[in-house]
C-alpha cells in the first residue's frame, strides 16, 4: 500500500507554516516533508513534529543564497562545511542534496 507524506511547502498554504503540521495530522498524515526548513529554528520543527505525532521524511539540503540565484551548494568547492551543517542530525531518512547550478 502506498504511503504518502504531506508536503508542507505546497499544502495547507492557507495556514502559517508552523500551523501546517497540525493541519496535516488532522487530515490523517503521519509523515511530512518540506523544501527548505532553514527559516525556522530546528527545535521548533522538532517540537511540532512531536506534538502532532509526525515523522519528517524528507527535506532539501541548503540551497545557498536562493535569492541570489543559487540552487544548491553540494558540489561547490569551499562550501562543504556549509552543506554538512545543513543536514542537521535528526533522523530524517532522506535529505535531498541540491548539487548546484553551473556557473556561467
């Protein structure tokens, strides 16, 4: 049987981001994912997951300076530490690395 996770970046947009955890749980989801969690304190995200009995099953690694056009740092020389710090160590089974857009 397929298992689905609510993508909180795309779903429940009528709610502020941190309220989407409760909305997903109320709809019967047991797992969530989202694109870039870095705007929120890690402790707050972990708390929301626990409060609503949810598992986080995916998030994207740091994109770098998204507003400046960066779309990943995984393969950029000199950015290894920044990439590693973005993975947080909290038992999420899938971290999607955003490699990088080629420089022109």
